[in-house]
């Protein structure tokens, strides 16, 4: 069976909108569909000259930029697999990403040169730098102007996401899953003006990746921010007359708290979608009050394992000021939900034994969709736990369905911390803390936070006479910035069962009491 190579998501609109702007680069340079497609051909030719072919992995370690898309679609055009990497990864995680994926060619920003060279595995045969040798090498390459046919099960991308294991897992997403999602929910570009979307989410995140592909396929200009900063976001909206944007809850909170927000020109905005982490109700209510009434808010819930969005809370559910008092109260209650599942998704709420539970009864959220991942790279055991033989994805999220089919989430079946849209496994942070010679015990919990959703707090038992300064320095050296504990609290002992197992649910109130 043949499917649509994700490179066609750019090829198809480029045939129609050749001279139209496709991307406004992070430095403000406009790039047309024709120019971007030519860059993809050159990038594919360069990668082919470096030995990249069907199934080979090409890594990208960089902030958002147009050239990122050249390498992404260029890899796909050859039938290769793109591996977008978290540019905030610490040394240990970066080493894992490169080695575990078996990346053959890596294209990166030169700021990461020392990190790459100190962790480079034998499988990595070539490294190029966007702000170094890449542009000249790309321009000198013989262009590869075709798009290879791919099988339905061909691997399009490996997106690494933290789980309950100590290091991130590679989620395998197929061409059919991504292209089917994009093409099944959007119309292809037709040459008309479809607005401008502001990309602030990183391209190594499934939300940033899929929202970019949707915008390009549907003929909407993608204006890029290299990295999110509230003032830059507000200025970009005004300068580029942005119509659409995606924000994680942390970004939303930072925008609302920025001194420039009150005077910012947001008149061009038509729609703002938020997701990737639980949205504190207080923050979205502030946003609804603060943004122009003409802005349509929507919430998207999904996972990397389901190729992004599986449910949506529609704009109508955010119009808290409309209708009778009863209707307003119903909207206010639904604002705590993640909406209704999409047409290509089935949902089931199950108890610990896998039995479906009645409406309004909490359980684990199970999802079924053709977009489900092909598994975790090199980890069949974890794959079997997450995707059962009937194709149900066991999300690890706890929740319930109400009588109107709205899905409400109520936490995690595990102990995953979600900070600013990023999944953080407590065990990963604890493992690093335990490497410090003066740490006797360590436990990490996520404490609710209005800005970040959750923040990372460590509870440690140290050897006598040791201060937490050296522990914090150790965390800075070995952990990505977003995974480092923001507070390190000293305890004489941690709550454990009689067999020595940490009782994390008993630790959280102790931590919150200390922080109060």
C-alpha cells in the first residue's frame, strides 16, 4: 500500500502558490513557497551526497528557522526519517538522543558544537551547522527534486518524549499518520489569502511540527519565532498582522503578565489555540477577559503518541459572556474540559482492569485512531504496555466523559510532571540527583503552578553538614534547564512503605506545606 509522503504537504501547495510567501523566517526574511521548495531540493541533494537514503535518520538540533524545514522535508523526500531534537537537552540527554536514534547526519546550530562533539556517537557520520558550513554545502549540492514513494508503515519522524523511564523515548510516527491528519482536517492551499500563523512552539514538539505542516499545506503564512519571548511575540503579532497562533499555557501566562500586553496591538488576531499541557482555569479566564472579544479561543488535547490533537474545546465554549446565566455556567464548567474527540478518534474510559466505566466515572483515558504511533523506537516492551493488541492507546491520563461527551482530565495515572508543555519523568531527575555523592535519598514531585502548569521540586535527604548549593550545581550540569528542580528541600526522611517504596502521593502535601 502507498501513502502520502509528508514532503508532499509542501509540494502540493507549492505547485499552486509558487510565488506566495510560505514562511517569514525568525530573522524577518520572507520565503516564498517556490524558494522553500528549491531549498528542500538542495537540502535533499546534500543529504543524499552524505549517504542518506530510505530509513536513515537525520537529526536537527536547532531553534525554529526556515532552514529547519528544508532539512525536515528534504529528509522526507529521500524516504529518510527526521529526528528533531530538544535544543534544551543536557549532556546526558543529548548523548542519548543521538545514540539511541542512530542518527547518521545531524544539522545543528553552532552554539551546540561543544555539546555535540563531547557526546558524538560512532553512528553519527556527518555534522553540519546552519550558521556555518550548511548554506554553502546546500547551495553546491546537486538538487534532488523528486519525492520518493513510501510504504504506509514507513517511518516519517522520531519525536522523543519523556516517560516513566530515565531517558526520553522515541515515538515512531508514520507518513500516513501525519499526512492523513493534516490532509483529513484541512483543505489544500488555493492561492487565496488564508492569514498568518505565529509559530512559537518548538519544531521538536509534535504541536509545533504538525501546526507548521497544517499551515503550509493550507496556504497560511508561517511567521517564526526562534524561541518564545513574550515581548517578541506581542511585537510580531502587530508587525506581521498575525491572525492565528498556538500557545502552551506557560506562554499564555507570560503574555498576560508582560508589561507590554496592555498596549499591544492584537487587532489582527482571529484565533488562538492552546494545549500541550493542562491549562489552569484562572489563566484561560484571564485570557478571555484580556484578549479582544474578536479572538476565538480553542483548546487542543493530544499526545505525541496520537500524532497531536485528539479532542478540541471549540470557540463557542469559550464565549463565557453569551447566553442565559445557565448557559454561561455550563460554558464555565466546560472550560475545565478538553472538549470532544475528533471524528477520527474513539475514546473509552477504563478502570484498572481495562473495563469501560459509566459516564461521569473517572478512569484511564484510552484512545483509538489510525494516527496512533507505530511504537517506541527500540522499546517493544513499553510499546506493548502503551498500545494494546486492539489498537487502544493507554494514555496514562485520568479523566471522565460527561453526559454531553465532553472529556474532562483529572491528572495522571503515573507521576509525570508537565511543565510548560514538556513532559518530565520524576525518575529521570531523581536518577541525576542520586549521582551526587552526598545525596542519601531523593524524590521529585510536580507542584501546581499558575505560570508553568507544574514546577519541579526535589525533596532530598543529605549527608550531615551538606548544603543544597552543590546539589543545585550538579543538577545544572546534568539536566536540561526545564527539568532542573526550582526548589530543593531538605528532609530528615521521605515517606516510604514498609518495603522501602517511595509513597509520592504522601510526599506532595509535605512539600506543599514547606513551600506555603
